[in-house]
C-alpha cells in the first residue's frame, strides 16, 4: 500500500533534509518547502496527507500557515524551538494537531506522525461506526467532528476532540495522562506528562465555563465530573 504524502516546511535546509531522510526511509512520500508562502502554494497543487510545520519561518510564519490551512482539514504537526506553554497553546488553537520541540529525536518525530495519521484514518471510517454523546450541555457527533456547547458550535483540534470524547464517554472515572493519550493516539505514542497537560489546558480554554467539568486529580491525572 502506498504511503501518505507529507509536506515538510522548515527554513533550515539541514532540518528539512534530516526530516525528509527519516520519513522517506519509512516509506513516506515527501515534499519540502522553505517558507510559508511556498508551503501554501504547494498545498493548493498537491494536497498532502500531513504537514510537518516549523513555526519560526521568514515572511508568513507557521501560525499564519496553520490559520490559512484551517479549512483544508490537513493534519499539522508543528515543530517549534519555543517551549513556553503559551506558544504551544496558540499553535494548537490555530489548528495544529500536535507539536514537537527542537531539538527532537527523528524516531520520536516519526512515531508522532504515525499517531496523527492513524487518528486521521480512524476519523475517515464510515459514520455509522460512531455514536454521538451528550453531557453537561456539550454535544459531540464524532461522525461529523461536531461539538456544540449549549447549542453553539465549538472548534476543537483532532486531539482535543479525542480527549474530550474519551472523557465524556467515561464520566466519573479517573484516568492517568498515559491512559488518556493512549485512548486517542494509540499505545505506541511517546507521551509526556507535559504534552497531555498542555492539551487539557487548551481544551479547557475552548470549553470556557464548561472547562471546569474536567477535574485534575493530583498525582493521578484527570476525570470528567458526572452530571
């Protein structure tokens, strides 16, 4: 079976070549761009299955590229030298599905790409394989990737959607960070506690007043309170 097409966007040639080499070794087809402008042009002509996107780009930066491609429904894995939570959350809110910070292990990068693509394939399953769920005034329809809060639509990334759906289908149960991310990404995902915390923080922010339904259980993880 043919492997997916991946677009790598980074202004550093050495980084582009490193990522391209490791992805091609895994059998993926790879395109490369050195700027945001080039990435947008290439995406219009050859829609990739996933984009590996550096945030620090000359001209149009990675955040603007995320925003411009939000309607394309292409999974984006952002690569950033910034490690502050605020920068990462902003990237996730702009539409990125996951992130990895520089310097990174090529093996970890490949594992994260596999996980994002696996989630994309899962989302492409026929709609009758999903059932909606409703709790605390939040309605989720996985078949349409639809979330409403008290009737108002809310945009969630693929990862945020998966976390919220998992917690809403298991209200009252406490889950570790590893259990949460495994339910969304699979058991080979290289999870860190901080990455899960960042995703939960971004999710709570998007849920606004409803964010309080996701409780932190100190020393264990998180749970969604029962109605």
